[in-house]
């Protein structure tokens, strides 16, 4: 189970040529993060574009900083590919400090 996105810290572009199909059978995801295994998106700091595929970030109530990513800039004119974007509450996240290392 993936608990940190630190291994993606040098990722700059997601082409979307190969996509993921979730357990419900929904296909076409270039980025699909769901569940309780991660708590921030700090590993995606260098990401500059998502060129193809859909995006779903359905994090736990402890997921912070998902709202700090400019998803519309990453997706370009095809921002409609952003299917879901949920995570922690502002109250919870105010007490967190982002580790940018």
C-alpha cells in the first residue's frame, strides 16, 4: 500500500497513455488516489502537466494540501477530466506542516 508520494518527487509530466480502471469498472484514470493510505500530496510538487486521462483524488479526512495544487493548470483546457477532489477539512489541515523535502 502506497503511504507517501515521495517516490514521485521528480515527476514532471503524466502523459496518460496508459490508464487505470478502478474496481467499479470506470476506466481512463491517469491519476487515481483513493483510500486511507496517504496523508499529503507533497510528492507531486514538481508535476507540471497531466496530458491525458482522468483524475480522481478521494483522500481520507487526513489528506491535506490537495487544494494547494492548481489542478486546472495541470489539466489545461481539459479540466473537466477532474472527476473528484476530496480530502481533509480546513480545520484539521491548519495544524499540519507540509514537508517539502
